[in-house]
């Protein structure tokens, strides 16, 4: 269905670079006929069109994504994107600063939940360094 679609190919490449092969392979494996169109949509548009635009680098896009996920309370996605932010070159200190900045504009309860998720992700990486892949300290 997507063979030869440049936006899908770009999207899959960036999606793998940002989220990691293991996560993307699992998402692809879980795809059903019901969810296939949604997987194609996010691969082509979110990853192939938006994340590949040249005006913002991936570090900046990760900062924006962390803030948006915190603001909306999307904590499962936030955990995924904490790891992605590390892959995109943010340090733990910078992730903390993004969450602190977000506390002012998104609210303390949202930041409290976001810090709990980020702490768990970072502790898991510390306990299982073999899962770090290519992330910054």
C-alpha cells in the first residue's frame, strides 16, 4: 500500500531514528486491518511531513512534543518521547528544564505527572543500560 510513497518512506526512516527500531517494529507488528490506515497516517504525516521539515531540528521538536504531551496528559506517549528526546540529543538536565518550563504554562499537576513518568523512564534506563541504544546522558 505504501511502497514507493516518498512521505511514507521518509516517515518510516525518521520514526525509526527517533523512536528506535524495537518500538517501531512492535508497532508495525501490532498493526491490524482496522489500524493500518492510522499507522499509515502517522507515518506519512507526523513523521514524513512534520518531523522532516527543515526549520526546526529534532531537539527542538522533542522539546515541543514533551510539552504538548505533558499539557494534554498523554503520559504513555510522554514516556516514549522522553526516550526519543534522549535519542535526539537532549540531556536529562534539558528534559528536566523542559518539564519545569511546562509546569508554569501547563500547570503543576501536569508537571507532577510528567516528572513521575520521566523519572521512571530514566531510572529504567539506569537499571537496564543495555536498552539505551543511542541516547545521551
